[in-house]
């Protein structure tokens, strides 16, 4: 009798054990679909890691940040090159001794610069040009590091989101505003507050 009961229990438990194994394998395959390494690798392409993590709203933010920093860098670089061309003009044309002579010789160069010159001689314009170029070079370097910084942050963001992708978030932990009544020497008083509720199973 005992022997038959043991056999019956084993036969009954076998489908349950098989189901447990299938469920475990299924869960493992589901988690394997979202790979942290894949998310980080895709993040080398701006926005791709965020899309892989299904954080689609972050994609335009990443593109906008990198695009904005890139546009700012390009604008500064163009201004730097415009001033450099004026400096090269002063060096190549020593006969042009005044600002008026330089503007009449190459008006297209002076129309492209963002800031005007206040010196009237060619040497004074050269000194101003060097000062503008140094300031633009510094700003251009900041813009370049800004692009690199945003790019690295987007990779880190994709990596962190991939780690938290399977993080279990349920309703056991909740936060809500409430009115708290406190008793003091002045009597009962109602004050606004925040209550944190944690429900344990």
C-alpha cells in the first residue's frame, strides 16, 4: 500500500515538476531577450540603446542634445575660420594698412564675422582678430567636450535602464499626500504631510 502511494505521488508530481522547469526556462528565455550588453553596444549609436530599452521618449532628447551641441560647435568653428581668413589676409597683403583697405579688398570676409572691429589700423585689426580667435577656440573646446559628455551620458543611461528593465515595480509601495492631525498646546491642528505606505505580503 505504501509502495503504491509513493508511486502515485511521483506520477502526480512529475507533470508539476515538468511545468516548473518549463516555466523557469520560459522566464529565463524572456529575460535573455533583453540583454544589458546588447543595450550598451547599441547605445554607441545615439538613441539606439534607449529605443532597445523601450524608452522611446528619450530618443529625441538624446538626438536633440547631441545635435544642439554639434550645431553650436559647428557655428563656433565657422566663426573661428572666418577670423583666421582675415588674419591670413593681413599677413598676405601688407600693403593694406587700414581697416577700410581690408574691407574694400575682401568685403565678403568682413560680412561673415559675428563681431565688428574697433581698431582702424591693420595691426590693430590683427590684434583684435587674435583675441577673437582665442575666445572662440576656448568656446569650441567646451562645445566639443559637451558633445562627448552627452554621448557618454546616453550610453550610461541605456546601460542603467537595461539593468533596471526587469526590476519589479508593483503597488506594494505607494506614496500619497495626506492631512495629518497633531495635538499641541494650541489644540488640534491639521497640517499637510506625505505618508509612505509599504504593504508586506
